[in-house]
């Protein structure tokens, strides 16, 4: 599904990714974790083709992504902050994204799932943060793509909407999708992730299951295991 070899990325003198290797097989939920500045966002944007690495190669869905934009048609992406024009109405935005993607979509059932019917004629600039996030979730999940990338997907969601999001993610996983998630909500990771990819200073420090992480760190709960691996990494 995703193969990354010897990836390097510098921004000026700041080395963000350093000889990073990562292999993610198809199917399952993968949480990309790490402290601020660890390279998570740069890694995700490199996979999406939004950042061009200095060295290394990335293969997505068996296609080298360098000088090849078409692979992005097989990815659904939820950004941490989606900046859409505030004067657009919700239904106009959905129609615009459908026109751009030119793929079969299932927005109606998602609009119903998240109770967005009353907001379809509202302008995006008038919506609360949580409602905007629901709109973003609809835009992400309304297409049928094998790879889904979610950057802080729980931001602004109320408990009922969070439950619906979890159900949606699990439903897509059960359909054989590969889902990459970045989040700071450890309870969400513990509940949802099949594997954890932990980054620090631009490289992979740990890749494995929650249980393997807890065994490695000799901890009995997940949050303490993450804290312990952060300490071990800093001391290494």
C-alpha cells in the first residue's frame, strides 16, 4: 500500500525527515504519533505529494509518486485545518468537490448520519468549528478510495458525532481500506489503531501494535506507554 525508502526532507537548515523507511501493508488503521516537530505532518504531506522530499522514494498503491499526480485520485484526505471560502454554502462546497473528483459519491447518507440537513444552505463562514468538521468528514468519506488519511479527525466533535466517526472508520476498515490517522487523543488511538507508527526527530522509533508498545515499555496502560517511549527516545 505505502512503501517509503530513505526519505529525507530539509527546510533550510532544519532537517525534518532523516533517512526514514516505512512500509504499510493494505488494510487496517495506522496511527502516526510523535511530539510536535517530530515530522508527522511532513511525512503525511510527502505521501500526498504536497511536500517534495530532498531524497528518497515513495510508492503508493504500487505507483511511484514522483511526477505522478494521478495516484491522489485514490486517496481521501481530511486536513487538520480545511480553509474553504466562508461565503460558500455547504451544498455548494459539496457540489464543487464532487465536480472536481468526478467519482461516484455517497454524500446523502453521510449528511443524514451527521445531521447536516439544516446546514446545507448555510454559508461556511457562519458555522461552528464542530459543524465545519462534520462537513469535512462528509467530504472525506463520500468517495470510495482505498487509502484514507485523517489529520486530527476528532477536532471539535461532540461525543455523539465522535461515536459516529469511529463507526464510520471501522466500517471503512472492514471494507479493506487502509486508514492513516494523526491525533493527540490517546484514548482514540488505543481504541481504534491496529498499528502505531511513532516518529521522533524525523525517523521511525517504533512500529507495532498497542500491545507490543506496552510490552516494550513495560507499562500497563497506553498513555503511560506513550510517555515512556517518549522518555526512552529522548534519553537514547
